[in-house]
């Protein structure tokens, strides 16, 4: 995956920032899900 902006390319110059923010968001969501605790039921 090449996210570098190239003047001859039709890619947006914000592609690198978008990829970075997507990665950060994915990591945050993963950490939040891993921190969820399963409620203890009374059997």
C-alpha cells in the first residue's frame, strides 16, 4: 500500500492522514473491547 502523495497520482493529499487516523481509531476500539468485563452471573 503506497499512501505517499504523488503529483501524477489522482490520490488525495490527505490519504496518509486518513490511513493514520483509521489505524489509531482501530487501536482505540480494540483496546476498549479488550477492557470489557463479562458480568458474573449468580447461578
